[in-house]
């Protein structure tokens, strides 16, 4: 099967070829025909399996006809980074058309976003809070939205966006197509889906677990030895581009500083940074300026950086879902990757839950010649 099967507009097929897509992923194969037929969708697939193109291509197909320069498709995302990634996908796939996309999110000035809205766009990719802010300013009119997408719907609920989402839904036309895409589908999201989606088709690819291209290992270690273990690991193991996750913003900042003192090309990514600094860190990591990115969970979703060889959980995440999304940053697009997690005795409960999802025990490892007792 190839993308020609979907009978998309020739200009979109040109965009597909430009970005190098050849064979649709399973979620794309299953979801795109239903969306093209106007059905509401609940799409469940592991991160890195092509969900963005699965909803973007049918949206673009619909937008190739009809009025231009007014919001017709609204995509809600939980983070600025994910919003930018979705926007970039829209730009890349639609570059041979006249369709425009723009982003709306907080942490930056409103005026440039208002100016973009005045110039007109068919696709609006937004974080809920800033979108409602601009609605209150009468800078955007949602009354003619034809398609709604909630991407990473589970994360939306985790971050407390549910009230904002409900407010946004009330501003949209009743006659519209609605799509939910997520790697997991907890009860809160299913409840929301029943109130918004009309006779939806559920598309699910594989079990809700990390991709099989990722191998997993646990490194039992005392809390006060984690930093030394990380330094030894980076020095003595063949680790290429690495994404290191910490639990707190402060730890991310100081760990990146200590790695830089050791001579590593590294940047931090955490929520207290301005949007320009966050984007600079992501772009530097993506472009190879930095070999290591130390991040909080703000980076566990929506950061599509190629060739990450290792995800290192310096701190155990809070939930199984968070683990799934963190390690999903490697092993993408059928490439292999490794996920290392530093664990302390208090993490044993969550380790058991992760192993249950994986369906197999995770190998416990020790780094040769490392002094665990100091």
C-alpha cells in the first residue's frame, strides 16, 4: 500500500513525496480513509507511529476546496512544542497548496499571533489557554470550524485542560467532524469523547506500550550516586544522541550545567524557560549542535527529533504513561533505541506496573567497574 491509494489531491501527493513518506504507517492506513469519509475518530497508537499525518492529510484534503483565509480546522495540543511540531507537519505537507497554518500558545506575546490571524489561515494549532484568551479579545472566530482535533487528549486531561476544552467546544458549530488522537485513552478522555464525538470509529494500533524497537534496562542505584553513574555511562558506553529526563526543573538545569562542565555539548529543556530559549534548545538538539538534552516531562511528548539513540531516565517518571511517552522519543520510525532507567528501592511499585505493560521483566544491569558504594 502507498499514499496514492488514498486518492489525495496531486499537490498533497507532491508534499508527501517531498517529506519522504513512502508507505503509510498502520495508524495512517486505518484512520485516513475514515477521516476522508467524514467519520469521527478515536485514534489510539503508540507515540512515533505517525498520528500527526494520519489526521493532517485528510484535513488538508478537505481544505483544498472551499474558502481560504479563515479558520476551518482547529487542532488542540497540550504543549507549545507539540503545537509547533503539528504546525510544521501542516506546512511541509501543504507547501504546494495555498493552505496556511498558524500556532497559538502562551509564553510569548499575543500581538504576533493576532497579526497572523488577521492575515488569515485555514488551520489553527492551539493550546487551550491562549486560544480562549484570544477568543476573549475577539481576535479569532471559531464559529466556522469544520474539523476539530484533540491531539494527546490524555495529556490534556493530565494538565487540567478539560474545563478549557469544554469551553472551546461550546464555541464550535455542532455540525463538524471531531477527531481524538492519543497514545493512551484513560476514563476521563473516553467520557469526554462520548459527549463530543458522533458515532466514532475507534482505530487502535498495537497495545498501549512502548514501541518494540525500544530495548529497556534498569540500573539500580542510590539517589546520591545517580550523577556519577550517568557520567561513567556517557564516558564508557557507546551513546550517541541522548535525551535525559529528570523529575524537576531545577535538577534538569543543574544536571545540564554539570554535564557542560564535563565537556559535553548539552542543553536543558524545562518549563520555566522562555519559548524562544525552549525552541533554541530543541532546534539545537535536532540539528546536532547538542548531543545531550536534559529535560523534564515537558519534552516527553511532541518532540520529534531523529536519531535519538538513548533515553535515560535519570529519575523514574510518575506514571506508566509518562514512561511510555518518555521512551517513545527513541526507537522512532522503526529505528532501534535503548531506554535506561535509574531506579531506587522506592521505585519498585512503578517498575512492576511498567513490566506488566511490557509483558516481560526488565533486565537489571550494573555498569562494570563503577563504584556503587561511594
